[in-house]
């Protein structure tokens, strides 16, 4: 193929004085950026192939490599920005949809950055989490509105029935749906084990449950997506909970496609499809064209698991998210997962990822309020997903009304990801979003587990500090407690939608 | 500042306040003069700053013990007629009169204070699931819809008396020593703001619940949203209001007993629940904490809550505010400070500090002298 008319995104600066010509970069790069120049026997690079994942830079023993943004400048144009010009060029060359990975990278207003937390001063004391208990324990699932003492039968126990349908989280952070296929088995193992060790849950995505992950199945939320890959009654019975995936924040309304070349023997066994065949998830579930169909699927699953496990529904945060959520509660779901516009993906058309959906902050606020207005908030747990970068994002999400959050991208970053957005190529140098055995063995699942546990521990500590600072010692007293939030630099309508006051307004 | 402005502030913002609280109960439901509680609360003058004090007494209207008694304050001319028209449509007004008061020089902005003894009209009472819910709805309607009116007491055979002033001034104003009751609670307020609205003083009451509270509820935001779901509208923006409504919701509507109610409001820590050896109790504690997560009160508080059959003293989960209790003969005393108890009972048989989150619950015996004690259990 002719050389692309696009100039490369990155330039590779190699300090030839430092380079010892060990050729490690040549060997490791899955994108074949580096090569040995036979004529000069120097190591050289093809900038145009570089995705900016920084693996070689990280690996280079002498620090000879620096990856930089290409300083080459086109004439500045506020409308015809570089990325649009490049995209057109690529499409003119290929005639295809431009794909991307990870979450939306557009600079839409990030409401987390416009919300401030409260702290206790004088009239109530702040609480020191190092000296006093500080509780993050959270329960996900359907709860009842009131305890009816007359109905409480301690032996056959309606209490047990209700409690058995709840997930018990030591920290209100779960690992988001990432399938074996979109990420490597080593990455899945690291995540699954971390969930088990930290007392939280991980999500299989729609990739099925690989045999080697069975030991972590009691901490798994298994997904049923439109492709129904890997779904069997055993799959459901091993899991802790079931999630019906209707949509994903990165690609609302769009299906999925795992190309046949990635469907290895292991993936084929796990997804229960022939080796080498494309795994195509249709855009809708073809047995769910309306809310009553959803109800039927929910109850079909509940029958299968004998009403002992929570069944949730995952949707993308879209304009009508509040009424849809209300419908999902009434359809019988025990938890609802809402994935915001910044939610990640292994592969999605860039126009969809960047232009469809609404921010998770807003979705949480409107769904929580709507369910309260209808008096059904207690019947369901809200799990929020989509771009949580720090523990304060999570605290803000919970204060807006979420019960717990899913983290995907931040978990992958803990495993080495540098957010180069090339997951869809299957050439992840960090061994995460790839099935190439040469690459996947770079990710040591034990080290990965340790790093994920560290992340959850660190975030828990930070969350406890923030809670204690507000004079609150249990996360449930913060959930939906929007009095603890203030907006900054937000318009009246934004404040109204978020249900918070502006900074400067007292109680 | 103008009175209207002051009222506006009090009604529209949440004002944190430190306070002193006191309660006395006679377990045999023998009535005694309000003088005792006045003397007790006045011992803790430092805990208030003259911006609010009040009393609630039980058994004070024996001659009307089966009538609903509404204490209403009016601070706008013309509002009284409108409210009375509203009441007449729903109730037979058995008796009504201005609440007897004395002139106290230091008090200002005094509203018109009136009390009504009521029977629910037949056409309503026939279709009611409970009289209490009807009264609750009536009170909510008046407080939300009539701008210049505020119902500050709405029980049977009990009454709340409160205003802006020091506790001795308020006691003198209402002639508290002339009333005889078997349970008394009192409040002395230290708001961190200038307020002048009489409705903002405490105790806070709904039906025959009365509550005094020292502290700040950091979970207020979620407690309030939870209550709104259950039909309670917080019109006063005070922590005490949400506490009172939570007691009504949990104990009366959901029929939890007081111990269970304490597991909800000052939930035991998960560690404590884990350590509990009684399997049934452990299960119940966990269950209540999960189901009523949004009703948990977080932040520092010491509260005294009463109704016609019980008096409860309770602290937050860490005991961040003082509360001490004492007993002698058939009396139980609860107060912010021991001095307030020693003042009226110099030699109690027992003095103790209630543990964090563990309530003192004093149940009353029935006493024929003043009528039946209503049981919420």
C-alpha cells in the first residue's frame, strides 16, 4: 500500500550516544516501529507506526528513547483540527469506519471537576479514620422498603431470601466488564483475583467464563450480552450475579465485533463458538425489542438461578436515561449499571464513542432523583461506570446517588496501560488488550493482582479521609447526600440537574 | 433586621446549633409540676445563647386527653382566620383558646399563640387507615401552605411550648410551672446564626412525638430525601425535624420497636455486628442496617425523644456529644450535663453515661389518673 498521506502522531527520538544497539526495542514492539538498518547497522524507527504506548521507552535499558508528540504543525484552524483532517485522509485511503479504543477523549465539560466536597468545621467534628472505624461496606441488590415484623419468619426466613440476593462489597468499587477477548487471560486473572482478595466483584463482560477463572466465579458478575457468548446454565450458576448488557457508554446502540483472527482455541472454548469465526454481538438483543421483553429475560434468568442472585441491567447513559432506568426497576432488575459517555471500550467507531451519550455525573443525578420521585429508589442499586480517575470522582458519584462504581480504564492503567487508544488493533505491547502469546506473557497476573489491590487500598484510604473530613463514618450516610456537594462554575440549569447548590450557598 | 427577614432565614436555610437538652420521666406516670424541668435546663445556661428554648410536657391536658391538641403560632394578620376555616372543615373544634402567657420584657417578635382541641369529623374518620396519618397530613398542609402559620405541637394530652429567649424567660412566658406532666423534655439553643423566628426553636414535635437534639446531622441531605419518599416534607430545615419524622416513620408506621429503631438510627458498626454472638440478633442488625441505610443518622448528636409511652435518650455512634442519665425512685433523668440533674435530684441512686449509639429507653406504666398510655410497639 502506498505511504499514508498523514504525518505520524509521534516522533521517536533516539539518543544514538546512549543506544547500545541491544535491539530490545526491535524485538518487543508489536507495531514493528523499530528496526535494524542493515546498511548502517544502526537501530532506526518508523515514526508512522508508533502508537505512543511508551513500552519501548519504559524498557530501554539506557534511556535512549523518548516518544514525543510530532511537533510538525499544520496551519492552525479552530474548525479543521488536525484529528479531523487525519481522519478524512485515512478514510479516503481505506473507505472504512475509523475505530478507536478506550473512552471518549473529547474535552466535554467534566462535572467532577466542577463539584467540590464539604468538610466539618466546629459545629460538627471531623472524624479521624486512623482512630475511628470508617465504613465503606456496601450492598448491591434489591432491598425492601420496610421491615414488616409480622412477616419476619426467622426459620424459613424472608430475611435470608432478601440477603442472599445481595452482593456484599468491602469497598464500593467493582471491576467493570472487560471480556476475555477484549483483554488477555492474564489481565482477566489479575482482575479476578484482585476482586476476590479485596472483597469486591469483577465482571466477565460478554466473553464467557474461562475455565481457569472458575476459582474466582463466586466474585464474578457474568454478563449476558446480545451475542449470548459463553452463556449456559452453568455459567449463571457459578456466578455471584448476572448482568444483562443492553448498552455500553463508549458505543451506545452499537454491537460488538471480535474478529475471527483473535478467536483462538481458548476464546473459542470460552465463548462457545468455532475457532477463527467472527464473534459478532448484534446492536440490540434480538429477543428484547421492548421493556416487557426485558422483564421476561430478567425473570428467565431469575428462574434459572432460583432467585438467589441479583440480576442487573447495564445501559449506556443516554438522553432518556431516567425513565429508562425507572422502567428497568419495574421490569424487576436488582441493580442497574449506567455507563457514561466516557466509558471505555476495546473497539468502537470513533464517531460513536465521541458523540453519543451523556456524562455519568449527570446520569447518576437524574436517575437517582427520578427513582426517588417515583418512590422506587430503595428497590434497586445504582452502579455507575465511565471514566472514574480518582477516589474523589468516586466519592462525588456516590454523593450524587450511586451505590457503587465500576472501574475499567483505571484498573488497566494499574496493569500498565498508557491509554494509547489502540486496543482494537490487538497489538497491545503491555500484554493487556491482545491475545498474542508473545505479548500476553508480559503481564504477570500475580504482580497485576498486587497492583490492583494496591490501587483499591489507596483509594479506600483516600475515601475514608474524605468521609471523615465531612464528619461521616459510613458510606451510606453519604450516598445521595447532595448537601455535601457544591458546584463551581456551573449554570443554574446544570446545578438544578445535578441537584446541588453552588459554592457559597450554605445549608 | 426585620422580623420577616429573620423568619425567612430560619425557614429557608439549615442552621447548625449546639445546645443543651434535658428530660425527666416518672415511670409510674405520676404527674409533677414543670418547675423541675425548668430548673434543670436553666442550670445549663451556657449551652444556649438566648436564641431559642422550649419545653414539651406529657399528661398536661387530662381534661382533653382524647382530643388532638394543636398549638399554632401566627405571625401574620389574617392567617389565623384562614387556618381556622381549614381546621373547621376537617375537625370538630371542641375547645380553643389563646395559649395563656405572661408578659416578659426581654422577649420580642412574639407571635399570636393559640391552641385547639379537636375531634376528626366523621366523614373523614370513617375512611381513614389511621387518625395519625390524617393529623400528619393536616400539619404538613398547614405548615407548607399557610405562610404565616406554624403548627408546633400536634399530639394528644401533650404540648410543646417554645420561643426565642433563654429557657427561664420562655418558662416564665408560658407559665410552665403551672402545668403538670409525667414526662418533660426541654431544650436550650445555641444556634450559630442570628435567628428570630419562634417556630425555629425546639422541641420539635409531630403527633405526640417531641424531640430535643444537640448536634449536627451530617447525613441530613440523604435523611431528608429518604423522608420525602415516605411523605414527610421537611419544612423547617432543622436536624431535629428529620429525627422526629424518622421516629414516627420507623416506630409508628413501620412498627419497629425502640431497640430496633436505635439499630437503624445509630447503626452498630459492621465490626460490632460481626462480633454479635446471638445469631438472630446479628441477622436483624445487619438486615436493618441494609434496609434502612438512608435513615442512619451520622454526625454528632445527643437526642431526647418522647411520646406518651416512652422516653428515649440516645447518642451518635461515636458519642460526640454529651449525654448523662440518672435515676432515683420512679424517676429517670437525662441531660447534657450532670449538673442539670444534680440541681433537681442532688442524690440520685445511679448516674451513668449511655454508651455511644446505645439508647436509654424508659417505658411508662399505665396510670388510671390521667388516662391510657398509647403503645407504639
